[in-house]
C-alpha cells in the first residue's frame, strides 16, 4: 500500500477542500510502523455488493481499505437510504467508533471488489499506545469525516434536489471526467440508483431529471455512461438559477 498517493473520496459537499479526501491513515508512519500495523490486521477480500459491516450490528474496530472502493450509507426506519460517501484505497471505514463500545450507526458495502484490513478494537488501542503517528492519523481521519458528514447534512437541508444533482454531476466531472470531442465523459460506473442515494432522491426522479437534461442538450445519459456537454448549464442549476 502506497503511503504517498491519495485516492479521492466521493462525497456530496460544497467545500472544495473536502473533495480530495483526507491524508491516508498510514501516511505518517515509518516503514517499520506500517509493517507492524499491517501485520496485526486481518486481511479480507470483499466482493462487490458484499457487506463490510452493517448498521446496528456490534462494532469491533475499523477497516483500512487496501484496494477497491467502499460505500458507506445509512438506512432510515422507513427504509429510505442515503449514501454518506465512497471511500477508496488508504482510507478507513467503520467509525466513528474505534474500539467497539457501541453498535455501528451506518453500514459499509463493497462498491467494487475490494481488499480491506480489519483492525479489531483491542488491537487498535494497543497499536495507538506505541505508534503516535497512527493515533494522529485516526484523529485526522475522524475530523475529516465529521466535516464531510456535516457538509452533507448542510446540503440536504439547504439545497434543492435539483441543485444537489447538478452539484454531484459537476463533482463527478472534476473527479472522474475524461475530455472527449463532444464534452466530458464521467468515467465511473454509477447507476441511477447510486446517484439517487447520494442526492437524497428516488431512482425514478433521477432518471426523469437526467432525461430532461438530455432533452435540453446538457448531457447524454447512456446506459453505462454520462457525457456532460454543457458544464455551465450545470453550474447555473447548482446555483439555483
């Protein structure tokens, strides 16, 4: 696992400083310290669609993402689902609890075939006691996640669904966009349901909204690909115009 490259997180936030993701958890550690941490962890392969941890189940430590992508989400009592973020290599999931004193307050599922390293609560507490850089990395990571989820709550409370969808599409252009002759192709395989879970809408609403934007010439929505033709039109929608 690289200790320098930072994989981008995918989250809904108006704060551009959050879009690049937090420092990787093991970034500050020496080579020996990283080896010590990884040796204590339990490596797991999690195939796409399989749960890493589930809301309401007993908590026991965190999961460091070695490869792949993990979607963290919350399910309301009504069954409605909201995606909190997608986390990638170098990030950790399973918080905000670290040591296993309460149930999970949300769930994590593999959005792609992934490898995670489970650090149980007791092991994590012991490692933090003699590797201060690990403790610092966890504090930084939890601080970053707190800002992310606060920003998400602010957007859900102050922006319309249309504005949130436009913002998400622009973020996807920045994070995964590939320039083509006729626009910017979004090079990540997100379904209409995935987009809906991120903006707090239904899949049907997202499908209808993308169709309307296509009719207006703003984008082309194909089965597995989005191409944005009019970026400025999305900026206008995001601003409430």
